[in-house]
């Protein structure tokens, strides 16, 4: 097997291991549960899981999606989040290679994945995740110190406008977590890319939300976190190319 294929398989395996931890965060953070000290257990019978019950992706497939002890059906979220995180890591390394920036992008992708699922379910973005992204942004700004002005402007470029909207509408038009998210991502991306990310997220949110309502025939509360996260991820990986392509049309 070629060495590069083995390398990307390793990246994928690393991604699904981190994805397993993301599932813990998704379930526990909204309930204010400890994500480190509490042992993993079945959500139905409460039985403490062994290490061979928790091998990312493969344990779910081997157990055919059921708890080893009580045979309760396990959520498909487990393998989906693990597999998606692995795929995202491979995509990032394919596009950006192996370097410090790729590591930061992988961590950003994982954080966005967690907050997207939590916000979709609860309409809240945990402050801890936004602070984590802010810390990633601070590290990336330090590494990209020659463009520090772009990053610092990005911290306020979108978030200030959203903050005004938030206070003007008393939180009805936008959530406070979304304001903090765009501030943290603005520091990470810089002002050009965070504006692109916000616009992309709004377009995705408008289109997908309308389709959801049409297909279900019901009204749905719009959780912006998942769509803003998608916009941020697109901007982080392809934003510069898309902006340059757009400007080249004129």
C-alpha cells in the first residue's frame, strides 16, 4: 500500500478518535456534565463501558448499533460524528499539508462540529466552545503576526454589527452565542474571510431552512450556529480562492 494512503488512513483514524470525544462533549455540555472525569456509560442502562465498547466507529459497526449489555439501540450520531470528523481532518491535510495551521484548522473544525449539533438541538452555543475557538484564533494570530491587523479587525468586523442587532431586537433576530462565535472566528480568519463566512452562512441558512420547512410542512426555529459554522469552514478552506475568483470577474 502506498505510503501516502497509509498516512491519510492514520489521519482518518486520529480524526475518528477525536470524534469519539466530540460525541461526549455533544451529550454532556448542554447538561453541564463533566467531560473528563465521568466514565463513559450506556445512556439507557447506565452500564459503564469497557474500552472495547468505545473503539470509534468500529465498535458501533461490530455491535450492530446496539448496547452490548442491554441491547438498546444506539444513536446513529456516534458513528456519523466520528466518521465526519475523520473526513474533515483528511480534507484539511490534503488541502493544507502537515503544519501548525492544519492542526489549528482541524481543532476549529471539531469545535464547529460540536457547537453545530448542540445549537441545532438546544438553540444555545456553549460559551466554552466559543472561548476555545477564540484561543485558537489567538494562536493563529500569533503565528500570522505579519497580518495581525487583519485578525484584530476580524474580531469586530461582523460581531459588532451582530451585537447591535442583538441588543436592538433584544435577542429576537440573532443569538448572543452567534455574536460571540463570529467574534472568535473573526480573530481566527481575519476580516475578509469572516465577512465571507458570514455571508455564506446566511445564504446556506436561508436556503436550507426554507427547504426544511417546505419538506416537513412545519415551522422551525432557525438555529444559525450550524450554518455560520459551515460558512466559517468553507471560508477557512476555500475562502481566499473563492474571493480571488470573484474579484477576477471584474
